[in-house]
C-alpha cells in the first residue's frame, strides 16, 4: 500500500485520504478504514486498542490493484471520549476482508489487517487558540459530589470537541482529586463542572498542602500532546480560605 505524504490537520481530512493498493487478489472486494490506535490500560507489552472509521469497500482489477480516495467519517483524536487513553499512538489506512476489521482473541481484539499503511501525518491544534477561565478560589466543601462544584469555561474549541479538566498538586501531602469532562457546544464553548470529593475523602485546602499548590490541567481531543513528563496547560487555583 502507498499513501501520499500528506499532513492532515484536525479536524479536517482536506481533499480526502488516498491509497494505492497492489498485490491483492484480482477482482475482489476489500474493506478500507482508518485505524486509530491508543495505548489504553492494557498490561500487554506493545498493547493498544483501536478505534475505526466506518469501512468503505473497494474492488481490485484483474491485476489485483485498486486506488481509493475517500473522506472518513471520523478524525483521529488525542483523547478518546471515554478519557481512558490520553494520546494517539498512530493512525493508519487499513485493508481487511469485506465487512471490516474482524474481532478475534488477539491482545488488540481484532485480527491483523491484510495491509497497513505507514502512520498518517496528523497535525493537532495548539492550546493557545483556546480561552480558559475558572474561579481563582473555591472552598473544599463546594467540590463534594452533592455541591455545585467548580465551574470552568473554555472558548475557541472545535464544535463538539471533548475536553477533560483535572486537578493536580505540585507537592505537599497527597489529597483527593477532582475532575470534570464534557463536549463543546456548536459554538466551540464548553462549560465543565468539576467534582470528585467525598465527605470521607476531602480535598485538602491549599494551606494544608503547603508548599504544594493546586492547579487545573486541561486537554482536548484535537489538541497537541504535551511533551513527555509535562502536564500541558495548567492554571493555579486556591483551595479554601477564599477572600
């Protein structure tokens, strides 16, 4: 299989994805899809899980060749909507028998493809296009699951983009964390409400974890992955003793 050396920018496939296939059975129908692979929580070395675009069919000629250009119905994401996996390992053009990827007992959950392209070049969007706003201070009891929670607003997202906002401590005694998840609306704005504290496991006030500091960290499913060992965009907040 050969694919053009094209860079696809989230969330658009541009003029479509093209692939030239050869060496297949003659006059035979095959299924072609985008295979987006994520690390997930597997303990298997090299394990991953796949999310597929809807397969499309292509039929080879008498030489066992075919060319296809199509616009897949999904674009690879850096965060899956489940929040289970943070970052995309790679996106590929995949060829299978008619009907698409076959479920089997492999660590990945699907039979190996008949053919797999090199990784597609996917360019995700920067964080600095997005405006992030949150209250500067919140009392710990407002983070209880039965309380109003902490309101965070993000603007400038891609419509329907999934985002996650999580708490992070930079030091001090470990405390219970809090988080919120949701999709942007059609205007690209997302209002996320953070919860996660329980009466038996309260969030520690900032002065209790000193010299640690609370931060809010966010990520979106079309945003660039932060460098290894870094958090990505983070905003300091104060927990407790609000003015």
